[in-house]
C-alpha cells in the first residue's frame, strides 16, 4: 500500500488527508510538532477572549482520525532524505514515505530587534503562543501595558484580545495609515479612527528600536525609533507578518525561495514531494495573487487539489477569483476580486468609495477606467453574497451593472438597514450617471428561469 506522509496538521495538510481518504485506501500519516489534533488557527483569539474553549475550535472529534484511518504522529521533522525517501523525526526515529506533502505553514517574523527573544516578547501563531500569552498577559494586574509591533490582521486581533481583559495596548504601525499597503486610503483611514475610538494607543509611522529587559530577562519597556521615547510594558506582541516555516528543509535538496518552490501542480523539484498551504511558493504568481498566499481558504483549496493529483487525477491548482474576509475589532471586512491600495494600483484602476456619514460602514468598488469592467469590491460593515460577485466577475460585468444590482448581493439579515440607495446616488454624483438601484430579486440571485 502506498505510504502518504504529510508534515503539518493545519488546514492544508488535514484537507489533503481527508480528500485522499475520500478518494483512496492509501496509508496516510500526518506528523505535527504543534498539537495532537487539528484546530482552527483563525479562531485562536476566541479562546483567549473566553468565547470558546480550545476543544471547541477543533472541528473533528478525537475518534475521527482512527475511524478514517489517518495516523497521527506528534513530533518535529528534523530532516528529509529524498534519495532514500525517508524523514527523521526529532533527530531520532525515521519514517519511510512514497509520497511526501510538506504543509508546515508559517512562523511570525522577527526582524532582529534588540530584545526580541526576551521573556514577554512573543508572536501569535501557534497553540504554544496562545499558552504563552496566558502566562505573559493573564490580566491587567500582571500585564499593565502591552505593545504590539506590526499593523496587520494578526496585530489588530491581538489588540482586541488584550482589550477583552482590559489590558491597555499601544500599537506601533510602521505605515502612515493602518494596512495601507492593502486597503485604499478611505478604508484605511476609517480603520485608524475605529482603532483610536477603541482607546488603543495607535502610533502610525512608528518603528520599534529596541525591547528593554529588566534584571530578570523579562520585557520592561520598548524604545521607539527616532524619538527614543520609552514605553513601559510587560508584553511585546510581534505581529509584523509571517514567513514560511521551512528552515528544516535547508539541506534537503528541495528548491526553496521564501517558501518551498512549487509548480501549478504543487509539485516541488523532487519527484513525489509536494508543498501546500502557507509554506508553498509558486514559481510564478497566479494572476494578481502573491506567490505565497498565507490565508486559510487557499490552504484548503491546495489540499483538495493535491489530493486529486496524489490519487491519480493530476490537477492544477486553480484558485479562481480572489476573496477573503476578516474583522477589524467589530467591523466585518470582505473583499472579492481586486481592489488595490493607492500604493499598488495601476493607472487604469478607478475607485468608487462610499462611506456612511455616521457609522463605520463603507465600500470601495474598483473598475477599469476605459471599459468600466468591474474588478472587485471591498465592504466594511455590510455582508455580501460571495457567489454573486464570483458570477459577476466571471461574466465581466460593468461597474454600473454591479451597482444597479447591489441589493441582490446584500447578505445582511432581513431587517438590517440597507444602503443601496445612498450608495448608488453617490455613484451617480461622482461619475455623472443616472443608475437606479433594482429591488432585490431571489429569481436573479438563484438564477431561477
Ligand atoms: C491568529 C491568526 C489569525 C488568522 N486569521 C485568519 C483569517 O481570519 N483569515 C485567513 O484567511 N487566514 C487567517 N490566518 C492565516 C491562516 O490561519 C493560515 O493561512 C493557515 O492556518 C495556514 O495553514 P497551513 O495548513 O498552511 O499551516 P499551519 O496552520 O501553520 O499548520 C502547519 C503545521 O505544521 C507544523 N510544523 C511545521 N514544521 C514542522 C516540522 N518540521 N515537523 C512537524 N510539524 C511541523 C506546525 O507546527 C503547524 O502545526 C490567521 C493566522 C493566525 C496566526
């Protein structure tokens, strides 16, 4: 029987295992250094915030693995020997594979800041990080202030987590506006305001110089670059992005860049070795996507795709239109297609932006300047219907069509306020059009003939 070994029990590795099992009787072994069982990394924050227990973020019951004949090994893979098709676990035991899937995810970036390895300085990625946070910041008495370094999605999650225990937070963000490498300026500005209104001490355009130790090797304060201001704190959250977790592959002969280099079939340069999820790096980016996609759903899609290939139906990874969702404190954010920030957008990309006059609700629609083709939408505080945007992107609809039919896309519950009329009237003023928003039609949404 063919032996499939998967390193990493995150969403990518576990999805591959589940689908290989659906399609075949192959022997499947998953090795993980982190936990015995798969858990939802995106829900880690809710454990610290007390909304859920750790066992609640494990999507499968403990009996699931045995029932599905997926063998679980707890250990760290230290070495891979492709010639002998063997890997070494914890420098001791060895294991043979016929096919090997590398799904080892990411690790938090550290940029060599003085003091970055002190007790009390930590990232937020793993179950171990969550446990460490309980030690470093159990409450506001033990942790009088936290400083978070790096203004991305994990940074704002950590801020929300600490605030849920009344721990004051200073948030150091290198950029001049929050996440403005990704978000257009109107949205980024709205999030700046929202963070400040939540009494988070947001410091834009600010870099960390140094983390200072007390006499016991614990974090005592941070020093800000340029001003040399010293901020006393007991926790430093290092959330300045993530990097593929691939150090153990350095001498394996597997081609590495920032991640494990793969082709469209998720194959590495070595036969029978594949890489998926956060640690995989496409030789050439797919469309506007980045070569490394450190997001949940792409890991799942890669796992599903690779299972097909492993089971004899060689399939290219084809992720379709970009989408994602996240939360900025209590504001829900969704994105479909491409809406680039001012820093990344090309000359032909036009934006229509609408923001609610009082509430933290806004949308930005991107379209092609000449053809008016709809390119993408970002929404904050309004829930939209994914399938519909996917369809409109496939059908290459115009921005006028999308705005006319915006009510169809709204996925907010029935009695939520709707904003289509306000949105379309601003569009008409901005672009000299006279579009009339159509009423929501279930017939159109579900394409009932
Ligand atoms: C706090 C947080 C919030 C997030 N929120 C979102 C979100 O809202 N939306 C979104 O799209 N994405 C989010 N992400 C990103 C998302 O969680 C990741 O993209 C996804 O979990 C990556 O899955 P993966 O299977 O590739 O790797 P991972 O989930 O990282 O799993 C890899 C596993 O491999 C193990 N491993 C690594 N090396 C070895 C080795 N040598 N031997 C044995 N085991 C090894 C690791 O310990 C780990 O358990 C979030 C991430 C974090 C940390």
